[in-house]
C-alpha cells in the first residue's frame, strides 16, 4: 500500500517536472539543429556553440544581463532587507501604507511601470545602463521585502531588545542578532530578484539607453526574423552550467548535514 | 537609532521611483488628447469591448489560479515527503526553468502545441488522434499555468515544510487519522502559503499579454493586450494609462476584499 | 558557507566578464534606431573601423513601437529607419533633417524608380533614403493548395477553414482587405473601412491565428496552408520548404519601402550622411542583403545577384506586381483612430 502510494507520488511529481521542463528540452534540442529555421530539422550540429563564442553581440548582452541581474538583485536585497526591518517596526497605519505601496510594482502591468519610469527618467537623467539598473532595483525590491517579511514575523525580537538593553547599538544588533535569523529569507529574496531581473523584457526595453542590450531585449529584436540558433545554444549552456553546479552542491551537502538547506537554515 | 529608520532608503526609493512616476502616469490618465482634464480614459474600462476583455481576463486569471492550486497542492505535499538531500535543491529544481528566457520558453510551447507540433507527433506515435488546441484558449491556459505554477508550488511547499513535525505527531498520538491530520493540521497551516500563491499568480495573470499573443494566436483579447495595444500600436498613451490605472485599482480592491489582512501580512515567503 | 561562496563566485564572474572588454572607445557616436535584425552586425563594426565613429544601436519590432520610444524624447536618435508611413509621419511632424543625397558618393546606387516611389511620402526626395522594400502577398503550401492562387479571395471564400494565418497588424490586414474589395489602401472613407471590417469579421472563424513574426514558420511547418507575409519572409520560407510559393494577388497589394531619415536631433549631420552613404556602398549593401534577404533598391547589388535570386518574385518584385501596388501614405490621425477602433472590434468579436 505504501509502495503504491509512493509510486503514485513519484509519478505525479515526475509529470509536474516534465511539464515545467518540456520547453527547456525543446530549447536544448533546437540548439543542436542544423537549420536556421526552428521548424525544420536539418540534422545534428554543434556549430551554433562555435559561432556563439565568436558572437560579440550575444556575449556582450550576456554580460550586461548578468551584471544587471546581480547588481540590481544585490542592491535590492540591501535596500529591501533594511526596508523590511524598518517597516516591521512601524505602527499599524504606516505599516499598511508602505506595504500597499510595496505591492504597486507587482500590481502594475509591466508596460505601465516601464513607460512610467521612462517618462520619469527623461526629466532627470539620460537613459543608459544606469536607468535600467534603477528600474530593475525598483521592481526587484518588493520581491525581497515579500521574502524577508514572513521571516521577520517569526523572528524572536526579544533577543534583539535584550541586546539593545545590554548596550548593543542598533546597527550592531542588526548584524549580529537580526541578520542571522532572517538570512534564508534574504537569500531567497536575492534569487527571486535575480530571476525577475533576468526575465524582464518590457521594463528594460523602455528604460534602456541606446546600445544597451540584455539577452531579453536581444531575443525580442530577433523574433521578427526568427530567433538565432546561437540563443538556443547559450540557453542550453546556461542551463547545463547551473544544473551541474546544483547537482554538485546537492551531492556535497548530502554528505554533511543532510536535512540542512541551501537557503533555509534559520529554523 | 530607532529600528524604523532602517526603512529610510527604501522609503526614499519607493517615493522617487514608484510613487512619483505612478502619479505622473495617473495625471496622464486623467488628461485627454487635448490636454484637458477628463475621466474618460479611466472610465473607458466600462466600454463594451474593454469590459469584455476585462471579464475574459478575469475568467482566465481565475481559472489559471484554480488550476495552479489544484496542480500545486499535491505537488507541494509530495515534495515534502520526498525531501531531496536539501530543501534548497527542491526549490531550485522548480525555479531553474524560470532562468531560461521567458519568450524562448513560450515560443517553445508554441512548437509543442501546434498542429504539426511535438505533442501531436507523440500522440500519433501512440495511435491517439491529434489535438487541435493551438491558438485556442486552451493553449493560452496551458501557457499561463506553465508560467505561474512555480509561484504557487513554492509558497505552499514553504508553508507545509514549515509545519512542525511534532505537531503532526501529536495529532496522530491523539488519535487523528491521516485524513484528519490533513484537514485539521496541515491544510489550515498551509493557507497563508496558498494566499501568497494566489496573489503571485492571479495579479500578474490579469496583466499578461505576451502569452495570449503567442499561444492564443492573437485571436484572444485580454485586458493586457488592449493596454499593450493602446501604448504600442494605437499610440494612445492617455487611454492606455487610464485603463491600467483602473485595472490596478480593481485588482487592489478585489484583493483587499477577498484576502483582507492576509495580503498585507505578506503571507508566506515564496521561497 | 556554501551560500556565500556561490554569491561570491557569481559576482566575481560578473566582474571578470565586465573587465574583459576594453577596446579603444570611439570619440564620436551616432545613435541609430532600426528594426530588429535589420542590419548585419558586421556592417556596424566595419563602419566604426573605417571611420572611427561608434554606433549606438537600438532595435524595435514595429513602426508604432519605434515611434512610441522616439516620441517620448527619451533618447536623441540621430538616424531612424522605419516604414514608409511612419517616415512620412516623422517628416510631417518636422522630425527629419534635410539630407543632400546628390553629394553622396554611393546614393546613386539606389535605383531611380525607388526615389520615385519615395516621393509618395517625401515629395522632393530631401529626407528619406530607401533601404529595403517589398510587397505583401500570400505564402502558400502547394501540396495543400492545389488550385493556382492569384486572388486575395482565397483568404475570404471559406475554403480553407482554420488554415489561414493573417498579419497581427491592423494596417496590413486592412490594406489587403481593402485591395480585395477594390478600394485604395489609403482610403479614408469610413464606409469602405467598415465594409472591410465586416469581411474580416466573417473571415475570423477561418483564421487560425493573427501573427506577426511567426507567420512564416507556421506555413513552413505545415501548421497552416497559407499566410499573409512580407515578400522577404516568403523567400526565407521557400528556402526552408520548397513546396511553398508566393504570390502578389491580381487585385494589387501594398509596396512598402523602409527608409532612413536623419532626425532633427542629430548634432553631427556629416557623420550621419557618412553612415547613409556607407549603407549604399555596394559591398556593404550586399552584405546587408545577404543577411536580411529582403528586396534591395540598390541596383549595384541587384546586378551582381545570382540569376535565380534576381528572378525570384519574392526577392525582386516584377514590374507588373510593382505597378499593381500602392505605397501606404495614410497618416491622418482621425483615420488612424478609426483603424484602431475597427481593429479592436474585430479582435473582440
């Protein structure tokens, strides 16, 4: 009975994962397709991987994407975590107002956020890499706050108060008492922000300056004439690298404490 | 230093880059082509075509949310039982697909679902008759559920795996059966996670347009498509802004009404 | 600890990647706004190498999108390439700067008849430089469409249910319908436009999808029997699937000319003119042609083309087809508004 149940659960999970990974498999297969058209199979080839390495535009876009993603996620994590800590200490009314404002970038259609920011930037700063960075930080912060907030709620604040009573400064108490307890939420927020930043197209499109390209804006530009196979090759490589890193981490950590998490440890 | 001042940089940021731009867009929404004040753009959402698209979006977003819950709940439950070495690994397994470009993934779905696509090819191999779902609302729904499912699984999974094992043990010791443990312990404690999931799925589903364009064959019009058209094709920014402001207010009101305090509390972290 | 290691490694990788590039930066720049994938990236590099002028390159998918970003004033573009009617609109709004094409070394490579076509929206040939052109027609699968196709009627007579791909662009879709009904595609007559809309609403059940970008692929893959496409896409479709054929229906169609203008923001018209001249140079134009495979107005390139390409109506539209086609010059805001409404109604039906 238990075995049947186990088998059923495994099957179900396998199906869900298949659903989530099906398009990824398609992208991987396309990266080996020896035809410029995605709908015809021209045989197996590795040449897109070769031409990827010599494609300056794509590599530059990758670099911009990574830098933008890591930079904006890092900045959003710092501002958002501090923000969450502060918001939580606010009175009910202030708390409500700020948390509603926090939801705006999530509630707003991307296109509205993008155009609003573009029109806003135009008044003060020239569009360039900086403006995209600000835009990404802006839409990333809410995800950090939403990840950190629940951890803060379950945080035992009396330790913090005790530290303060014993003479610790606010900053010191924050780094030594609060931060370790909400670390998992912060890391989750960071990765969430990174994911959002790497996937965004619309807001980037409107807030970027000329000559700044991310993978998303590049792919968008390519839709008209057909996605370049190099893009599939790049996606496959990224996927493979991240996946291998994950497997290695999982295997390594499995040897140590086996129920501890990569990003959850506070409980 | 008082703890609430930690939020100062964030408050400055949100005022500078969220509130003020929003006010600017709000002002544009209340301006007509002639530059005079008008309510027309904001009220335009009630016009037959826009209203129809709004209701269709509501139906799709609602259906998508329900489907996501139905698919995600068992998945989250089962994932808890099958702990990989680390919980983090499970989470990354669910998040990893989202790191591939969104447009590429949706285009891949188009190839899977199309008439001579991969799905029908496989069906033919097994002797089944082909499905004609490409460019219909079914394809749109599949794409939406695909895109948003991780946002539902993750918070539910998080909430469930936060449940203290002792609590479940205690319930068992007191004579609760499997069903009862689920009904009286696990389910109630997973509700905050589900609420987070609902917000993370329903809200973006209301404003999405790319999936409808690619998988719906451009024949299905969501309110997101109309807003996109006003901005990008008709170049009527006032109307686009008006429609999206009213949409935002409607979604906010709807959420506040159904979720009350739970949403402000942030529910359970998505991760 | 592992977490921190991952973060550190990621950030380090990012910084390393960023530090990796360090070429001599040009002192002068031109900001160029073009359609996506509408210029060989090597051409841009080559221009910078030859002249020392750097290019900041921006892409848009549709003329409307381009206009949206241009008119926001967010970026001062020096050069813009777009569709005829959008170029006309920009010229009418005073956004274009006069360019002396006669003093250019290679502008003469552009055939006379294209300058004449341009006059539809640039009467004295003072602003716009033709870049690529083509027609709109039907790309169809000859294994599924047995009878010869020569009329737009095949899209509307209901014989190919759920097998037709239309353009997800109000202009293109209305234009061909107007042509089928025997009207001018530049009509501003509301009755004619409504008649076209009614026809499109009746046709909608037969339409499998309204697509912009993937229309070609759908026919190549056999998902649809026919699609309304730009001529250049038809050529590429034929490359991937030999059973496909392209026709410009006898009722006539639209001939489109994508052109360059120098905007009023351009502070360095000489550099801009240099860039335009460069694009007209035979080797450069040829490179671009081989990257894009749309019809080129550059006669020097056409002369050197393979016989096969030169005789392919998707690459080199025939004189007859061209004579049968109209340039789209409808920019009246009221008519555009009507178009938007009719299109929304069609989509909502």
